[in-house]
C-alpha cells in the first residue's frame, strides 16, 4: 500500500507516513504525534491516526499493458477527493526502443548458448576420435569426419561471436556473419 499526504486537496508528498510527527509539522498543533500502527486495525490506523494529519492511502489502478507503440507513465493525482494512481499513455522514446531491442537480442543470444555447448562437446569428441583413431575407416577417409567438425565449428564460432557481443555489450543486433551451408 502506498500513501500520499494531502493538505487542502493538494498532494504534498508521496511516502509512507512517519512513525512520529514532530511538533513543528503543520498538522501537529505544537505536539508530538505517534503515527505507528501498533495493534490497531489498518482501517482504524488510516482513518483515526494518520488521516487527521493528511495521510491517505493511494487508490491503486492497474497499469495498462504496454503496446508496440506506447507505454505508460505513473503519477498520483487527486480524484474525487482521494489520491489515485494515474497511468498516462505516451509513445516509446527511441532510447527505450533501443534498450528493448538490446534486451531482446541479449535474450536471444543467451538462449542460443545451451545448444552451442552441446555442439562444442560433440566437436571435441569427434576431434578426439579422429586424432586417436585406430579405426581403419576413419584413418582411410577422415574427410567426412572433418567436414562434420567444420560444420560444428561454424556453429561454435557463431556462438563465440554471440558471447563476445554479450560480454562487450554490443547487443544492437545479433549478426555473426554470413551462414554458408556446405
């Protein structure tokens, strides 16, 4: 729950009420006031303890969902004598659109990491097989195995490019160079 301090139908602050109200406060009448909840019900506390000093609960209004073209700014305004959340629609700024694109690209690159790890392990296993081969078929014609590994290495290189982009913060796009299928 959020609160606003309202004096003469004007919101003067948005904050949680203080525990103690000092004597020089404009509603304190020169004395200290204990505004803590203690064992009181929330309703009693809001109406009888903090209410006389201008503290009112802010009426919550659900935030509308963002669209592709707009978002909403938050504010609190008086409505029917109560502080109320207001959501004002506005177009996305270019900086926000760029940030969204960077976040989407980063998420896409991170999602691509898991299968790339599996390909890296598979490539290492194939390289181990070729270099330690005692199999006559592999020794006689390693080209097919080497071609498979080359394909896997292209995938690994693209993923390393993604990792380098993520590390350097260059998430403006996900380009890793042309993909040539052999």
